[in-house]
C-alpha cells in the first residue's frame, strides 16, 4: 500500500466512523481491507481506494464496517454487570416508581451480547420488576452485526464465552449447531443503525448508557464531543458505563465517577442542575417490552 492511499484511508475512516489510526497501522488496514478488495473483484488496496474515491458508496460502507472492531461476548468484563444489578437497577427502581419505565442505550452494541446480557439481568430480577417496562436500544455502525444481533443466533463458542450455564439453559434453545436466545429476551432489545458521530437527540433520553470499549479508538477532540453529547442524552440521575480502559477524568466535567464502582459515572452536580430544567420526553423507538 502506497503512503498516499494510506493517508486517504486514514482521513476517510476518521470522517466516517471516528476511527483514529496512527502512522503505524498500515498492517491493520491491509489485513482487513485486502480481503474486501478481493471479494469485490479488485486486485488490491490501491484499486479499492480508487473505487471509493470514485463514489462507490456500498464499497465505502463495507470498508468502514470491515475496519470496525466487533469483539464482544456475554457479560464481558463481569464487573459492569455486577454494578448494573447491585447499584444501577436498584437505584433506578426507587427513582422511577411513578413513571414505571426505564430506557437503556447500548452504544456500539456489535452482535448483541451486551444488550442481551442486560436483558437477562433484568429478567433475573423477577418480581422486583413487576409493573415496570424496559426498553433497551442497541445501536451500531455496522448493519451486518445488527442483523446477527436481531437473529439472536450464536455458536457454541460464542455462548461459552462468559455466559453462565444456567442462563444458557434458561434463555436459549438449541437450533442445529447454533443457540438462539428466547423471543421474550429479544423483544426487550430494539436495534438501530447509528453512527456515534451523528446527532444523539433523535434517540431521546436514557436512564442508563453503556458506551464501552469504543471511545478508545477516537482522538481527544472526538471523545470530548461525544462526552458532551452523552451528557445531553442522559437523565440527570442516570448512569454512564464505560469500558475498563476508558474514563471521563480529565476530559469532561459533565460526569463524575462513582466511588468503588470502576467504570460507572453519573452526571455531575453542575450537569444535573443544567438538566433539571430539560423536559424528559423521549421518542418511542419501539414498543416497550413489559416485564
């Protein structure tokens, strides 16, 4: 790959997805885009770049998807889901006794293991959720991973990664060599293709936002911009959950960390005061799933 093609792809990917590649990531582009080029009948990266420059929109979208990291598994990193069960949901159940509804956003949800893990956590709460309605909005840049998530079909390897055996037996049915998650769990998750570089207001407001292991791929100005918009999308008493390698500290004053709950943040006092006068209306993206 010649330097000018690499520089074009760096700029193209940053504009389209926020992905910020350093000077030494040529190998990453070659490993992920060369198979796409050959699948499209092109001999190499140079011809792929020419096609994208020439306005081949489908190919451009496929290139962005190919460069997106979709690594995920059920109950990934465990601690965020412990915090969800032990801190986040109990507090929200107390705070939402009048409206009886909770909205959760899983940003960069990939093939669905994260939103479905949250849905199973909620189902496992049983009678505590009586009368409450929950909507989990799962968004991702890639249409391909969203389609897999909607189907809820996973291989033996995928269900063995982080999923407790009792939940596999309870919420999955074997279909040939695959496992399909139950319809009632799938009904709790609404899927939508969405780019984190775009306007958040169309999504409405949320009580909980899981935005894990995606900001690490963005540069500082992009992170700052996303945090600012997340602050305008979360309820003033809501929760933001980030990945283990991500933090708001030193980046924004809109959120503050929760003591002894690594990766969990809430709107700061200043941000909460600002949000206090904001209407809490949220557009319904799908029918809320009754628990």
